[in-house]
């Protein structure tokens, strides 16, 4: 039997969140029959910022899925690791109080552990949003800044 290697793009199709340096020709580049300057402007100000936004959204979605925030919030007061004690048959005040406080302790431990995870997840999401905005702004500023610095350097040399 002959085995053949399968490329990831054959299985999954194009990967939408990859940086533009590794992507095949995009729609902007396919449709742009103009000169090099218009191609660069469309790549720099349209295509790459859109890819930065999509990548940031993928990281945010990853954080919500990885920390499963919706599940943590829905099960906030659930017992820790589903440790529950069953109430005894018959009536015994001491046994009922013991089981009640054991179950209450398990729920408090569950809420405490989940609250730490929720705080960590929210901090991760905030850092992800801030870093995405920072990368987006730095990308838009870096191109014109390089041109300005080249012009200032040429003026200084003359």
C-alpha cells in the first residue's frame, strides 16, 4: 500500500487567520492590476489591518473557549468537582447539619476556584484586546513613520 502525505490545506482549506506574509494571493492582490504603489497601499492599509483584526478576534474567541467562561458563570455555585454528600434516611439533626455544611463547603470551594479562573480569564481577554489594539495602531503608524524618518534623514544628510 502506498501512503501519500496530505497537506493541511487539502484537509482544512485555506487558513483564514494566517499572517499575510504566508497567504496566497488575496482578493486585493488578484483584482489590483495597477502599479506597485497602489498594490502596496491596498495591502498595507486594507488587507493587513483586516488580517490583524481577524487574528485578534480569533485570540479572543480562543480565550473564551479555553477558559470556558460561559460554563464557569453558569456553574458558579456548583459543588467543587461534584463532591456532594447524600442526606441520611430518617431524621437526625446532627447528620443533617453535617451533610448540609459539607455540601455548603463544597459549593464555597467551587465558587472560590471558579472566581479565580474567571478573574484570570477576564485579565487574559483584556490583555488580548489591548495587545490587538496596540499591534493594529503600531502597524498603521509604522509605514508613514518610516517614510517620515527617511525624509528627515535625507534632509539631515544634505
